[in-house]
């Protein structure tokens, strides 16, 4: 027989082992609740952390409000709060924070209030607040912010309040987006004052509108390089097409280019063979295209485009007794009649005006002999036709058209401007200005005051053979070439009433510039006497993007 005492003990041992196992299993299934981190004080649903060195990753699960005060970390890094998804309010104040990183508040689907105040925040990632779809109140007050990345509030459709007070916001083009957003959002913003730039300093940003910002800047960008040297360039329209022509003195040609609408480049169109060519001047009269070809040797000639033969045909020679060393040609119309004038730079030649009589161009007037003229510029002063002659032997001389005599009379000269190589004019609103080029010394911009030209601005010239004004839309430029350094591009600033430097171009020995507008694009063509002829595209850049 067995022993009943032993059987009972065995059964009790099995029951005890089973009970212990069940208790252990139950405790294993129960998740240990996180404790309040060191440096923090936690209540049932709130936590306050002071003087902590980093953002803790463990908080009691019922915490919905979390505050950091006088903490030592300088950055809120991405994903810092993925372990506290129940948060509804998050506050940072009086910390050493200076950076808010990308996705800093990812994983907070219930966050409604975010206060980052009285810190040292100077930089915020464009995606710092990504995912905060339920946020209704955001405060970045009293930090060191000078700007905010564009669309930093994108996707935060629930926002009703944004506080940016106490920062040093610079109301420039980088913040144009914020002004646009302020006029579109349903959120309210407290008064924000601009710390700069000077034009907006002290103004309420709330009073600005998108039109308060001029954020379009421009640049000439290299587009095409032509493998030939040239001494000038002319752009012209004939029929419905646009062309450019370059005189090449060493090759002895006038090289015509046209725009290729498929390849989007300038391609060869035609040539006129010549000798030591210095000017190829186009002139359209009654739908006929004439080209005045000025040469240093072999005389100068006039060509006409023969539409049936599709080529240029020489129709006339220019008197070599008057025109011995041509340097510039200018075309113009006075009282419905067509003229051109050739500036002659020889000791024995004479700057001469020629007139179209229906069959050809014939001598009309000699302006003056012996002065070695280098340039002639046609312009209108007070609605009257004028010419300005530049010379290596005297100051620029101004001639005015005499309607009764149908000739130009000497009117005045431009004082204190000896050794001017060329003159080009431009207008801003109704005011007339001229650019005067000096090879060495100071080139100048002068303004017509109703009686004479007066100095506006000087530009140090170091080997300058061209100082040319160029107008594109609302932008007025002046381009100062140089044989010894980079070509300087200046832009007119209306508020200051003078030009400011905006760009440098690397062109070897530039001699002339011309604009071509085609296919909604604008190109600047630059002739080069000692290198490749260059073509630049004028681009507009939006600084607010």
C-alpha cells in the first residue's frame, strides 16, 4: 500500500508551482510604467523639466502638458517627441535653444499649443513644424529670428494664433511670403515691427502688402560664344525677322546672324565681303534694307538687299575725298526724310551727312573738317534733332537741326570733357542722360538740365572704348567696357538717382553692345576686338523664392 501523506504533498507542490507560474505570467504581461525623468517634476498629466541637458525620451503615459525651463540643450532635433504622442501642450522658455531642426515635432498628432519663447532661436528648418495638423496656437516670441523659411507654416491649417513679437525680423524679399501668408490666413498675428531694411525699418509688418517688395533682380548669363572677333554690333528688324550684323575688320566681312527658332541659337545668315570693315550699319527705308559698309581701306560702300536674288548687292560708293577714315555711322530720320552721318577720324577727312533722295544717298552737309571725329550720336533734345560729335582733338560738340535751312548748326560743346571717345544717350522717364566714354581717366554720366549737360556720376575708366546704356523693361543699365580688366555692369537706382554696380562680365576688348528681344527672351550681344564675340541672356531672378 502507498502512503497517503506523500500523495497530498505532491499535489500541493504542483498547485503551488502552477500558481507561481500564473502570477509570473501575469506580471510579464503587465508593462512597467515609465517613471518621471531625472530633472523633471511630474504630476498626473503634467511634466516640468528644468536644467536638463537633453530632451528625455520617457514620460508617464498620461502626460499631456510638457514644459522645459532653463534647459542646457541648444537644439531641438528631429523626432525628439515621438515617445510622447499624447502631448497637447509643449512649452520651451528661457532655454539656450538656438536651432529647431527638421521634423522636430513629428509624432504629435494631438498637439494644440506650442510655445517657444524667450529662447535664442536664430534658425528654423523649413520643415520644423511638419505634421502639426492640429496645432492652433504657435508662439515664437522673443527669440533672435531675423527671417523665417518660406512656407514654414504650410499644412498647419488649424492655426488660429501666431505670435512673432520680440524678434529682429528683416522685412526683405525673404519674408515677402510671410506678408502674403498674413493676408491669406485665418490666423491672427500680434503686431510685428520690421528691424530692417532701411526702407521698412520701424514699420508694422502687418501694414505691408506684397507690392511693398521689389524682389526681382536680374543677371546677364553667358548663352553663346561666337568664334570670331568683331569691332561693333548692330541689331535690326527687317520684315518680320530680327537679325544682327558684326563687322570683322581682320576677316574683312560683315557677318549677319539670324535666330534659329528650333535650335534656340544665333546662326549664320549672310555675309558681305569687304576690307578692314569697321561699321556695318543697317537702314530700312520703305521696306528696303540698306547696309552702309564703312572701311578703312578701299573706300566705303552702300549695299541693298535684293529679295529676288536673296543676297546683298552693292549699289553705291561713298566719296573717298570726304570719308577717308570712317569710325562711326549713325542713321536717323528728320521731318520724314532719311539721313546717315559718318564720323571721320582722319586729319584730311570730314564728318559728313548724307540724305536719301529716293534713288540713292547723296552728300547733304559737312559738319566740320580736321577734327578727327571718333563718334557721332543722334538724339532729340526738347523735341529737336541734335547730333553730338566726339573727337580726339576737342570737347564733344552739340549740333542742332535748323528746320528752315535743313541743316545742322553748331549749338554748344560739353565743357571739361576732353578726350571723349564716344557718347550714347538714354532716357529715364522724361529726363535725358548721356554716357561719355574716356579711354583713360573718368567716364561720366551727365543729365540735360534744359540748357546744358551737367555731371551726375563719374566712373574710373581703364582702357574703356565703350560706355553704353542699355534699357530692358523697367531696368536701365550702363555697361563700361575695359581692355585691361573686367567689363562692369551698372544698374540705375531711382531712389539714389545714380548707377550702382551689379555684375562683371569677362569680355576681351569689348567695343559695342546690342540687344535682341525674341521668343520672349532678351539677349545682349557683345562685340570683342581681341577674343570671341559673346552673347548673354538677360534673366530675371525672384529673390522671394
